[in-house]
C-alpha cells in the first residue's frame, strides 16, 4: 500500500508542475463536459469542468468509478498554436481537438498501445446543489478537530454518519470528501474531520495512540448527538486502521451502525503477522528472508527501547533492502533511534477489537478486498463470524470485493469471458463497495431509496 500511495503522490506532484500555454482558451470550452475513455470495447466515464482562474486554465476532472477512495483532480490545461487541447488525466496525457460547432471534443491518451481514446460532449451547467457543507470545529480537551458537516437539504430519515480514515497522518479533503459526496445524495448527514495534528486540527498525529484517536471520534459523536438537528441514528464508517479506531470508540459511546472498509476484525498483532505472511508471498520473497521478516515483526512489538535493540533493527533493515521485504514496512514501522522504538505505530495502536465486536448489537457491514494482503479477508471473516453469533448473526453483513486490493481497487487488465469473448477492464474502485454500502444502509432503514 505504501508504494501505491507514493505513486499517487508522484501523480499529484506531476500535475502541479505541469506547465501552461499562454494561448487563449476558447469560450466554448469553458463549462461542463461528459464522456469517457474508450479502449477496445470498454468505456470508463469521465466528467470535466473547464474553467479559468487567476492561475490559468484548469480542469476539474471527475472519475466516478474511482470513488469513494479518490478520483477528483484539478489539472492545468494547455492549448497550442494548432488549437490542440492537452491535459493530464488519471490514465495519462490527453491530446484533444474541439469541434466548435457540435460542441464535442475528441482525442487520445498519449503513448498508449492499444490506443485509449477520449470523447467528451458539452452539457448544461448541473442544477443547483441539494446539500450544504458547513465548517465545524469540535473540541476534545486541548485538541481542536476541524472538519465539515455535509447536510442534505432533503433529510429522509434524519440520520448521520462519521467518516474516519486509515493509518497515515494525511489530512484529506473534508470539504470534498467522496464518501460524503456519495452518502449525502441519499439523505444522510456526513461528518468528516481532519485527524488530530493534520490539516487544521491541532494535536500531534505522530504520537497519537488508538485511544487518543478514539476519544476524538467520541467527541465527534457527542457533537452530532447534541446537534440542533436531533439526529435519529448516528453511525460510523472506518477505513483500514480506522476500523480499529471506530471499535475502540464504541467502548465509550454507542453507535447505531458500523461500516468497516478493509477494517481488521483481528488484533493489531495478528494483522501484522498475517500481513507479513501474505506479503511474503505477494512479493515472492526468498525463503531466506522470512526468518528476518518474522524477527523484525516481533521486535516491533517486543524489543526493549535500548541501543542494542536499535542496532538489531538497523541490521535487519539493511537486510530488508537487500532481500526485498523493505516494501512491506510502513514509515512508522521504522524507529529513528533507540527511544523511538516505544513510539512505533504498532505499540501506540496495539489493540484487539474482540470484546467490542462480541458485544456490538447493531448492524455491522464489513467490506474486504479479495486479494488484499494487508488485511486478508479469510482470517477477518472467520473472526467476525465467531463474534456475531446467535440472534446477532443477522446483524453481520460481509462483502468480498472481487479481485480487489487493500484500497478496494481492481487493476486494469483484459478479462476473458465465455465463447472466446473478452473485454478491457479499466482500473477502478470495485463497484461493489458503493453498492454494498447503499444496500446496507437501505436494508436497515438508515436511508430511503425510491424504486
């Protein structure tokens, strides 16, 4: 997952450095367009808003098939002397030509074989938004949590949900959060906030414990419980390590439902050991590296914070770079010095959700990726089925996203079908993620859906 995030970071950096041409953008381009990428017999939808601001010509690109993890980018636009319009996309650089009379734009992604074509058509400005987005600040002791409350103008059941992210200390965009964008369309109020020490929130994420982050979530729950809207039900959605945070928060409050997106049902120790085993196979490491990897994993939990332990960490890290298992480690798995051993992420977040999950008596949805080696689904599904027994069995809802990794993404590839048919499957977030969330919320009447 670390490589995946680094790749995305490089992508965004490259976007910000992309140069702009001084050519004037035709007025007919400014506005909203929709269409898609076309490769062989497949289509991936693309929406673009072209606009001009003080920094030049821009495009707000929306790839809904990449939601709710990501898929909305602001990208500079160039026009050359031949009136060719070019801009980067999630699939590469698009070179386009405009039909000013028909208000259509056609082109292709540069350097792709087979060719990926791009076709866009201008559409009217979308109708007025049916929601409000309000800045909020929530106090938890000395920590101020900044975020946004997304409120649909049509509140069918007047319910709310809190969205919390995974392990990393990234702020994210609370104003434009894609889970909020999805859920508010169904009448659900959504609270998204910057993790402590990120964005506009105070505190220090680098030393925060799972208890600290859970206390922040409880403060958010109390904010909603005391809101003038008098919400009927309040739930929570946690991604990856956010699954531990939401179950830890449940120890101090009562959620009306929980949604885990690749959230572990196992303890942090078990998850690390399972991830080590699956990651070992995923990266096709030599057997000689496994002993070192096992030792390093145990050291993260058990080593004393002294110079001897730090020296052993350093020796194993050198071996990890030589033997190919360094990629299995997160930055917060690597101590900077002897004292920092006690500050490793697994120690600050060492937690087992067993007791909370065994006692949780409300609807629970767990979504896992079929080929996720970070939070492998088999072990977690087994654990959940052990925890939800008897009458509570009907409260447990499990979805396995076919061919999906830890980000619930499915990679692009050719897929063979019956009778010698095949198609090109574009990179996307597994569609079952959105489908399962909405079906779950509808099943238990947290939202209303019109047939």
